[in-house]
């Protein structure tokens, strides 16, 4: 947890490092303090990869299909998404709200409010796209990393999640921008060593 005191400490350390006189590189080719600080400042800048999120910002309606059993017909529902660029375009924060029909305690289907939030960005250090997801259907944080294919305007994330203790599941998410007003997301999950499509979401920009 970041407190006001810890934040002040971070600022003080950075300020002190910037104030240090530059040293020449040693025989082990270690960079000087000034070179290290310059590199850190450069890595902190948003770049071309961050611009991929600009087309995803805005207010959207969506339709979603999901398969509890790949052999059975999918369930369907609708919802809304609000996505905003944050911190100078470094991140895209998306809030999702909808309804899902899920089995209740008695086994009968009942409507449940669904809430989810995603934070996406491009990590200049890792040279990868990164994403974190949380929702009200669990208590974990799903983290994934990905790449972008400019030719197909497709962002592909891979990661894992643990729905039950000891059951780590591989996942792949494919986000494709059709145009400025439409994009899709497909989710694939490991089922017995094979990635199977378990979700499809179609987004349409609100007027």
C-alpha cells in the first residue's frame, strides 16, 4: 500500500539521484547515475505503441456470448463499457457493466449484475503489451502480456488464471479493431491441452 510518507520517500530518492554528480563509466561498463536517470526518463514516455489504445477509448455497447460447455449453445447478454485513456495516454482503463444469467443456489438461472475493470498499457521495459483484469465474479487479478499485429490491427494477450485452488488455466485473448466504431474480443481457454473458444464480445461505439 502506498502511503503519503512512502510517496514522499520515493520523490526524495529520485530527487537525490538527479542531484548526484555524473560519474564516468567504470571498467565494468556500468552507466553513470545521470545516464541511468536519462534512460529511466526516456522509458517513462508514452510512445507509438501506446497510440494503439486511442481507438478503443470511448463509450460502447456490447453483446457477449460465452460457452460453459463448448459443445452446447452459448449464453448471451448485453452491457456497456466506458474506456478512458489515463496518465498522459500511458494506460487505457475500461469499466464494464452488464447482466449475466447464471445458475443460482437452487440451480435455476438467475440474472446477476456483472462488473469488470481492465487496465491495459505497453511496458517500455518489457517491450510487451500488458493487461490486468478484475471483476465481481471472483477475487483474483488476472494478468497477461501480449503483442500487436499492425497488419491485422490485432492485439493478442496470453496469461493464466486460477478459478479454483490448484487449477491454473492458460488463456488467450484476441482483440481486433474492425474500424473506429467497432472492435471484438475473443477468449480462448485451455481445455485438456487444447485452447477452446469460451467467449466472444462485439463492441459498438455509442453515438
